[in-house]
C-alpha cells in the first residue's frame, strides 16, 4: 500500500482546520457585535490568559515570552485608539 496520497490528505485536513477556525472567528465576531463588552471582554481575557499560561507551562524561551508581551501591548495600544486613527 502506498502513501502517495498522504500529502493531499494532509493538505485537505489543514484546509478543513483552517475553514473551522475561520467559521469560529466569524461566530465570535457576530457574538461580540450582539453583546456588550462587559459580557464578552472577561471571556476573551480568560481565553488569552489561558493561552499565556499554556505557553508558559511548555517552558517557552524568555525571548518568545517577551515577544508575546510586546504583541499584547501593541494590541492594547491599537484598541485604545479611536476608530480611524493611525500612526
């Protein structure tokens, strides 16, 4: 038996995973449009905090941890700006 179709199978799996992620993002966008930030904000913070905890538990490097913190700070800065503002 040959594995000649293994790359196509893996590519199809990756595409399905990508589509599922996109659908999840679309559902989240609809949710945050329909609910006040007081509802979804703590939920989003919990997810991000859990992801940071998970990253720390796999003993990521200090450089990577700093990169994550820098990206988070950039996101916070961008979210604090009024709509339409750019640097």
